[in-house]
């Protein structure tokens, strides 16, 4: 009968495992884009624009005034393609907005390295744009007839080998005023300078305001999937003098429009691993605004101070657009507080040094998986004295287990006398019953901080370890590491004293199974940390337990 039951349990476990594997294969990866590049596209992977955008989202106010609306404008089909070593983007000549942007250094999926991850999109899977222009009294983007239609010398620009900088100029003239919208891109950089050169050859003074904004619909995060089992923050953020990192969720934008005056700063839109941001001049006083357009798309942007140009004079104004990975070093160099968009949560003060240490180990080993293992050993050594004290306490508890059983038999169901006798025994044997919990409580913040480091750091994205672990940032595709973790947890549990309460003992026996189920969807890097930590704990606990048990037997003899 026992053999039949064991066979049924094993068979059920195998069938369940195979079903989970099939589910993971069917639903565990982000879908590839259904839209492919058009034959006429100069830059591979950038689809042609379809549909229209509404120009009513363009702010027409000066830095302190009220907003108005301008007439809608239809997007142009003649996109201007721009390609560098790290960016592939398309600019709409109607307004000069960046309407598409791909990251060739970051494949959408590991099994399709030829399909780059797409940030900006308009007409494909979502609407996500970086808009900029000149509004205000004489700004061409505030015209009742719609946004300006720029011209360019070419429809395709590409950074050549040996070239470190690429300049794309769009030109527009109206009423004696000549405008040049200039995009300056550099090799290896995800930030581009967007500048306006205004040559006022009219007979009147010119006045306008630079604006930059990010416009997005309410679609989900394309850089997160069921493969991670978790969701990171998707929404807007900004910098203020009082708070260098302020989240503004879509729910906040639904409730009310934000309007705040800020000196310098930045505005951004965050998603898993990637961020887009407008960084105006640090010396300018800007109005940061959030709102929704007539189609329900969310907008966060800034409007700069009024720029006044006398007749016959010229001037220039600019801002920086960043569109790329959440690389802390690059973001910190762009603007104060922008690196905080790598959001480690409330335990950031632990996560940052952990990432710093992990990065230095990675620089030596050149493998994030082995770096995590070395980091685990370092953390284990740091907590060694505390863990040793805990294991000694548990070993003593295990050694007095027969005495506890005798007390239970002696007092029967009299819980009060049983509790008094247990406390007396603990005091006599110098045992702290809570001593085993302290190391777990102390290490839990480190565990949670490491969880956010592995989840939020773009350096972990698609980072392989060895064998079947080809991406440490997502769950183990075959769930082998979580099963090993559950097994090590079970072994470690056997070294602990059995709780005197039968119900508590049953719950503790179920813990390895429960934790294994939870860890199925954790990032493989985090499960690897936990497996190595458990193995080190087993070795340390086994040694201490055997040492104390031997001492106890010697004393008894």
C-alpha cells in the first residue's frame, strides 16, 4: 500500500512538473512584435507609421500662463530615419517628434537577437512618443493651422564607421523667421541633444517657449512578462528641489493635472529596465505639467521660460532627450537624481552598496552568476558570527529535545505548567528560544535588497550563468533551481529542533513545499543566491550541531 502511494505521488509530481514546463513554454516569454519592417524602411526593424496623432496635447502657454489647444495635425508618412550604433529611430517631419525608437544592443528576446527592443512606438503595439517644439506667443507649434512641417536634406541618416557624432537638421521658415531643429547624437550614447536655432529676420520681435514632453497610452510594460512573475513601476517621475525623485502614476494623472515650477530638473517615464527622460537646461525655470489628451493618453512634460529675440537677431535653446537602459552611471552624469529611476524601493540604501560590490566582482569574473555566488559567500561571512550564535542556540534546543518530550509527558495537557517548566529548562541550559530567529530577521532586508538589485538592474537582463540558465533576471525555465532550493531547505530543516507543538511541526514540514512554489517565479539569480546561502548554512549548522552534541554526550558520560 505504501509503495502504491509513493508511486502515485511521484507520478503526480512528474505530471505537474511537465504541465508547468508546458505552461512556461506557451506563456512565459514576451511575444514578438506582429508588425515587421516595411520594404521601404531604411533602418531595419522600424515599421512605417500608420494612423494619426492629435496635436491638441501641445502646450501653448508661456511659463506661467494658462493652457490652450491647437488644431490636430496628421502625422506625415515620410519619416526621417536615423541610426547610430545604439539607437535606431524615426522622426516625424510634422513637428519633429521622435515617434519610433529601437535599441539594437538590447534584443527583445534572447532567442531572437535580431529583433531589437522598441521604446517609442506609434502605430504598432502602443503609443509612446517624445515630443518637443516651440510654443507661446510666436512659437510655430502653437499655430491654429497645426504643427510645422519641417524639411530635411535626407530621409535617412546613419553614423558611419569612424564617425563619433551625427547631426540631423530639420528646417522650417514662416513669416520671416527661420527655424532649425537640430538632433545631435553621439556614438555609444543614449542621450541626444535637441536644439532649436531661431533666426528672426522679421520686422518684429519674436517670443516663444521650448517644451518637451513624453506621451504614452495606458498599455502594459513591454519589458516585463510572465517570465519574471513580478511587476515593476510603470509610470512617470520628476525631480524637484525638495524631492529628487517623485513618482507620478497614471492614477495620479487620472485624479488631477500636476503643475509645478522647477529650476532645472528632469521629467521621465519609467518602465522595467528602461527609462526615457527630458532634461532641460539646469539654469532654466520650467513649468512641469501632467495631463491627458483627447484620446486619453498620458502626458508629462516641461515648458521652459519665454525666449525673446529682437528683430534681426538669432538665439538658440536646447534640452537633452535620454532614451535607453537604466544605467546608473550614465543617468547620474546627466542630471542629479536621474539615477534614482533605477528604483530599488525603500531598501535602496542597502541595494546600492550590494550592486556596487556585485559590479566589482563581475568586473573580475565576467559572469553575473558566479558573481552572485561570490557575493553570497561574502554576505555569509559578514553574518557568520550572528549565524553561529543562532545555530548554537538551535543545536542546544535539539540536544534538550528528549528533556522537552519528558516534560510534555509529565505535564500532559496542562499548558501553563508545561510552559513554566520549559522556561526553567531554557534558563538552566542557557538557551534563548528566539535566538534562531534573529539571523533570519537580520538577513531578510539584505535578501529583499538583493531581490530588487537583480530585478531592477538592466545589467542582469538576459545575463547568462551556465547550462540552462541563460537569463538570471527571469525564472528558471526548467524550475530546477527552485526544486534544489526546496531540497536544501528541507535538509536544513532536519538539522533544526522539532517544535514541541504538533500543529507547528506540521506547518514547518510544509514550509519547503510552500517556499519552492513561491520561488518558481523568482528571478533565477535570486534563487541561485538562496540555494548557495542554504548550502553554506547547512554546512555551518551541521558542523556546529555535531560539535555541541558531542560535547553534550561527553558531559553526560
